[in-house]
C-alpha cells in the first residue's frame, strides 16, 4: 500500500526531493499548496499541492511550484507544517 497516492507521482525525471517545513501554520494554506507538491499537516494528513511534480521538470514556462526560488528545476518538495526539518535527497541517476 502506497502512502502517497500513485496519481500524485507522475512518471518524470527528478534530481532532488526537498524536505522541509513551511513558515505557515499547522494546516496547508493556499499559499503553501501553490509552492509545494505534497504537504503533511499536523495530524499526518497529506495535502496535494496545486502544481504537478511533472511541472518542475522544466521551469522555463513559469508554471511550476516555486519551492526555492530559482532552484526549483528538477526538484519536488514534501513539506511538514511547522516542523524544523530541512534536507535534500539526491536521487540516484
């Protein structure tokens, strides 16, 4: 059984997974969902961001989740609401 729904995980190439916390509250806001792909609320509920992970394969069109300003290409973000965690996982090629 998958924790993240399969429909949320498109078949595309990513180099990094960014894990960190938002500056918001304990529940995902519209600002959070516009910047991150998957959010984990304080009760463990997963919330899908408004942008598909696939949109961050290329950021040239301006339609992507802008997780870390200009460093968003080939990355997707999983965020925990209000927890102090920040890591970058490098995916094997």
